[in-house]
C-alpha cells in the first residue's frame, strides 16, 4: 500500500499524519489545530491532540481519512 493510500489511525503522531497525507493539514487546521509543525506535534498522537483541543478524535479521524 502506498503512503498516500495508508489509513491514518489515532495512534499516529501529527507529524506522521502530515508526512503520509499532507492534505490532512487543512482538516486539522479547520478543527483548531494550528501548530502542526511545533515540537509537540512530533510526538503527540492524533488522539492526544484531539483530547487537548476538546475534539472528538473519532470524528477527526473520519474527516482525515475522508480526504483524498
């Protein structure tokens, strides 16, 4: 499976997600996650980031995996 077709999971870090699916940055930013390049994004999972920002991680994950 190519990187761009890889399914994103809640256990992946924000940095991994952006590397695999760069277009997901706009989804994350639209949900209030504007610090995609910061140091914390390198080690914080999608699930952790969603919790900190008060966002439902399952809904965020659906939005990210729905992007082409």
